[in-house]
């Protein structure tokens, strides 16, 4: 499968947002470890 040149940039932004949200969820639960459930 091929993808457009802007796909990877868009994917990076989506992943960064997901990781940031998961990190905040872990912090709000007083944890320093991000778990799969935080996603």
C-alpha cells in the first residue's frame, strides 16, 4: 500500500496527541508509568 507524502506527518501528530493524552491520564492517576489502558 502506498500513502501520500503528508500522511506520515499527519500520523505523527495523531500519535503525539494520543501519547500526550495518555501521559496526562497516567499523571492524573498518580502514576509515572503510561500503560496501554491509558490510550
